[in-house]
């Protein structure tokens, strides 16, 4: 009898509402089970995405995991509220209070949450994409959270970008539809160089880089770009394998290294900047200045 009394004992009272120990315990158990089910659902979708034989690929499984996680948490929260003895259908007052709170200080959080859902549903951004921010920073999308998206640069720097900024500002997604892309590698040679020999040397350099793609419509190409102050300027356009798209700095280094070796092999000069200096003498001005100095000396 004493245990039953403890189990049904009233912890506190607010107006006509009485919170009993049994209600609090069952609500906490419901929330704990909700968190456990949500975690299991996330792991299940991750395992589904890792299997190439399933209908869902990894990005789609990630989206389903996030949406199911939010849905399970919402349902579990409502169940826990009902177990506390609160009538869920009469939460209009709470909803209005939340509306005031959102208007006062939570609107940015709600904006980021809705933006995150939009990103997940429209597939404009997914985990594994390599993106370039409006500031010029590049990196790989590691996770899309409720409030912000985690982007990791090639220097292993983690950047959290609010989801609303990703939906409202310009964002370059290098791997949105296709994982391969073309890079443009600029270089210059001295005036008077054989242009056909330059083309031959640079195409050989591109072929020497192991991850260069040479497919119909995606073969390396050399364009003459402009007449520079000291050089003929060219651009090498080259398609690369998907894994190399996410390392643009190392990629540019590899191609410039190979181009320099090829040009040296064919004795094609890479010029230094040159300037012509013209000196004009003004004898009259010099004589006046010199005469003034003599007078001052006297």
C-alpha cells in the first residue's frame, strides 16, 4: 500500500493540474525509448545506404534518416506530454507562447531548421558533396544538422554554416549532378615559341598525370588565351577523376609540375617578366640646377 501511495504521490500542483510521480516516470521512459528508437532508425538507414544492392543510395538514406529522426522525436514528445496528463489538443496556449518566443528570439533557429529541411528534401546539397562558399572557401559536406551544415576543408578545418545562409546565398556545388569536372590550368611561354610544339608538349604532360580522363568529349585540350606583356598565354583544359575533384590545390600543382617538365624537355622557354626602361636627359634643367648649386656655394 505504501508503494502504491508513493507511486501515485503528487509532486506538485499548478491550479487544477497535479503532477504525479507515476506520470513523470512514464513520461521519462517514453522519451528515453523515443531517443533509442530514433538512434536505431538512423543507424538502420545508414546501413541501408551502405549496401549498393538497395534502392536507396547513401545520400538518400541520409535524408531519410534525418527526416525519420525528426518525426520520431516529435511523436515521442507528444506521447510524453500526454503521459504527463496534459491534453495535447489543448496546447493552443502553449503554441501561442511559442509563437511569441519565436517572434522575439527563436526565429533564426526556426529559419535554419526549415532551411535544413529544404536542403534535405530538394537534394541541392548532400553529404559528400564538394562545395565552394561565396567567400571562396572550399570543402566537403560532412553533415547536415538541424541548425547548421558542417563543411570540412582540405586543411582539416571544420566550418559550421547556418542552413539559412546556404539557401539564401550563392553556393557552388562541384559535385551536385556529376562527380567529375574540368579544370583549367593557365601557363605561358616566351614569344617566338612554336605553338604546335607547345600544344604537343602540354598534352603529353596532361597524359603523364595518372588521373587525367581521356574520353570522347572529355579529352585534354590546349587553348591559346591571350598575348601577355612577356609571354604567349595558354590554358590547359583537363577532365579529372572524381576523387581528385576534392583536392584542387594538389591537382593544380601536379599539372603545373608536369607542364614545366614537358616544356623543359622540348627546350621551350618559360619567360620572366620583362620591362623596357627609357631614360630621357634634360640638359637645360641639369644646367640650371647645377648653376644654382654653384651660386649657393659661392
